[in-house]
């Protein structure tokens, strides 16, 4: 009675993670140096410190991190089938302590965004990624199927880099009784 049923998943987003083997202790030192060198910009950061956007780091290890994530992002997008030949990025540093967090936001016209967790003590808030298409207003978004769910938590593990489309809503949840700072570096990627 029923035949030729075909289903295609359409209009997908992605969340990619990878480990980056760079000295987080040296990057941590550079992040604290940046906190001394720059006033807080506090775009999406509540209670913590956020550097201004930097196109190129004045610090060697953070500059190396930017080079690594740029190369990874362009090659990963090409492997996923996107047509792109070059990439430009800007980044900023977030230093959060107890009860600090980053509000729900997108990164405007950025093609992709990235978050690298430099320092993440126990109790650090997860990276929350939220669906922001029409499905988020229907009963389907309560599904346990990752393709239809409305929310994904990504753990803030040290040395892990997350990459996702720039239009996707995301935030970093409030810190829970931290004895130390959580440090992350956020990136905007623009591709040609």
C-alpha cells in the first residue's frame, strides 16, 4: 500500500570538536597578560573579563593557536564539501570565575565560530548550543534524536576546540562554585 518512501535530512548544522595539542599553561599566562594589557569589552560576558576582538595576537602561543585553528577550520570545511579557499579570523579571550557566564548569542555575519577551552576547572559551565530554526517552536524539538533536539551541552574540556556555524545560538553556562578561573578563547571565522 505504501512504497518508495525516501527521507533526507535537510538544512543541517554541525558541531565539530577536536583536541589541540598546545601548551595550555603558556596560553593561560598570555591570557592573564592580555587581561592586564586590555580593558574588558564584555560583549556577551556577564561578570567576567572579555578582551576586545584581536585580529592578530601580540603573544606567541596565542598566535600559534590562531594559526592552528585557521588551518583546521578551512581544511575541515573543505572536507565537509564547502567551497572555500581562504580564511580570516578574529578572536577574544574570556576569563570567568564563580557565577560568571556568557549569555545566549550568535556571532552575526561570521561564517563559523570557534571556542577553545584553555583552562577549565571542575564546575565550569558547559558550552550550550541551541537550535534556532523553526523546529525550535514545535513539539519535535523535544526529541532525543540529535538531528531534532533543541539543545546540546558540550563539555568545556581543556585543550578542546569546538567549531560551529556562526548563526547558531550558543552560550556558556554559569560557573558553579569555582575555586579558579575558566578561560576560553572565542573565534570568528570569515571564509572566501
